[in-house]
């Protein structure tokens, strides 16, 4: 039998470091565990999403954020930053967690019990 687990991967020292890194931008491309992601800062909160629209596969790095959604620049489909849901599709998103030694991204995987 399988169970869903999360592997936590450290990608930053602190939220202050991320603030300095992203500066005045809304989002930036980053790579964690060989995954092309977008780090997004929207209304003083950070989000991690896959840098690929689930509809046509276009990169989302030129997208805009509006009303808590990332809007695909190609078809204007909107995906909720917290859940990834939108337009009948699902944009992969990844939880961010602060621990004593830094900021971690969570990646789900299947494991045997």
C-alpha cells in the first residue's frame, strides 16, 4: 500500500533573504531539485508554483498576479496561488515552510507503508 509523503528541501536561509532576492518584482524563476519553478510574492506572502501552464505548457514567468491568482499570459486562465485550482485545471504548487535553519519547499511523493 502507498502513502503520500512530503520531502522538505531547503532553498533559502530566511524570508528576509527571499525579500532581498525578489526585491520589487512579483515573481522570479528558480530551480529546486531540478524543477523549474516560480517564486511569487503576492500581498506579502510567498508561493511556489510550477513554471508551466497546465493548459498549453507555456512558461508562466511573464504572467501577472491578480486577485490571488496567477494569470497565464497566453490564454488568460487564472490559477489560485494557494491551491493551484483554476480553469478546470490544476497548476502544481508547493508548500513553503519556515524552520529554525531556513525556508523549505515541500514536494509530494509516494512511499510504501
